[in-house]
């Protein structure tokens, strides 16, 4: 049990840290531009980190499978702490961008290896689902507090503070991880092609659902924000407040998911989340006053809060333990690309068409696969590699 608690704490704390880092730095960008006299390339402080993070997730997850999840996790945390300090001490944009790129690599190592540690600590799929829900909730909490905390720290001690605040939680996660027994050396599995792994039904469904979730969520935030400011004349402050109730509901939805999946099964839990998000998107088509937009965003928060941990559990259940780092890296890389694709695809379209397209995207994965191809809350899909590893 102590092993489970320490693995859960370390993984959840690291996910909180990664999510918090993205939110707090955004609020510090104007001050960074003024202090470093670098307004022209300022966007790359965010874009460079996000791009490297997305690209490195898959190889980082595979690397964690080769050397062991805990070893990779500790290495990633140490690198993240070091690069956070370099970012805080940067005196020009070039140094800051280089450090941010390496920080993106560190985050890409931490995320899949942390999930792989969690996977090893909870071999029972039903218990694993509850642990993944707590892991997801940590990221949701960071999403809620990130911008206010970043603004407060930037105002109090300057933009450097948004990087310095990474160091204490990183070191805490490192200490907890070192107290966690090393993850067992992965059991040998027969040589499996990349194609054989990624075409397993659970992997296909979790990947498609993860992409759709981020596309619909970040696309909606992007489109609604522009619509309220450009078409309705609302201030940036008001348009930001509209999303707070939605993000707050993600946390209890994450925590509820594990128990819900035990009762309903993974497929029905996904369908419930997809249905709620589609209902919210349909409601946004109605329009109305600003409070109505906040109201119709609530089902998106609940639905997304159900889908995110369920897709992660589905991916982990659908691969053998020796490939869990690869699976976590694959899913999160695809989700990152969904976030990046949404603004590019939706920007040229009108508001109503954006909502319709987002609704279509979020429900489309429900058509993939058949019920008997998917793991329930209490079973694990036997991919060819999984079956071989257990023989």
C-alpha cells in the first residue's frame, strides 16, 4: 500500500507540475517581453516548449519502457528542475528558448514514465482506473489555479518567479519517487511491430478519443473566446470568467470516473462523456447572454472530465505492462496534436459551423470498434503482445 500511495503521489504531483508550468508562464509573457526586450519571438516561449513536448512524448515513453519507469521519471524530474532554474536565470531570449526546449523534453519524459509507475502500482484494472482519475484531477486543479497563481507571482516577484515555483514541487516529487521501490524490470515480450501495437482495438479507440477530446475542448475555448470578444464586444476578463465553472467541474468528474467505470464499464463511461460534450456544444449554438455560454460549457467540463482519465485507463489496459510508457506517450502526443490542430482547422470557419464540427469530432470515436473488442473495468484487452507476455 505505501508503494501505491507514493507512486500515486509522485505521478499526480508531476502532472500537476507540468500543467501548472504551461498556465503560469502564459501570464508572465508580457513582462518577459519587456524585460528581455524580445517581443518579436515571445510566442516561442510557449510554442517551442509545447512543440518539443509533443514530439518527444512517444520516444520518451518508449525509452522509459527500456530503462524502467522510475529511473526515467527521476531523470526527467531532475532535468525539469535544472531547466526551470536556467529559465529563471536567463538574461536573454536565446537562453530562455533553449532552456524551454530542454524543459519540454524533460516534461515528455516525466508524463509517460509517471503513468507507467502508476500502471505498475495498480495491476487491477478497476483500481487503476480510480488512480488515473486522481492523477487527472491533479492536472485539472493546476489548470484552475495556474493563471491566477501565475499572475500573483509575476506581480509580486517578477516573471522569474513563474519558473522558480516549479523547483519545490519538482524536488518534492523527486523525493517521493526515490522512496518508491524501483519498478520491476519489464518482462520480456516477443518482438512486436509498431503497427501491431497501435492497431489494437483499445489503442485505436483511446487514441481517436484522446485526439477528439482535445480538439473539441481547446477548439471550443478558442472559438468561444473569439466570439465573445469580437462579435459580442466582451472584455478579455469577462470571456475568461465564462470558462471558470467548466474547469472547476473537471475535478470532481475526474475523481468520479474510476467508480463510474466499474459500474458502467469503460465503453459506456466514454459514451456518457461524449454525449454530455455533444449536448453542451449543441447548446452553444443557441447563443444567448454571456451567462448562457457559461451554462452550456458545464456539460463540456463534466464530459471532458469523464473522458480524459477513461481514455488513459483504456490505453493502459490495452497494452502489456512492458509497453505502458509507449502507450502513455502515444496517447498524450496525439492529444497534444489535437490541441494544436483545433485552432488551425476552426479559425477560418464561422461560429455555428465550428460548434457542429466539434460535436461531430467528439462523437465520431464512438463508432470505432465493437463492444466486445474493448476492455471492461475489470479486464484487460489481450493484444498479441500482451497475450504473448503472459504465456
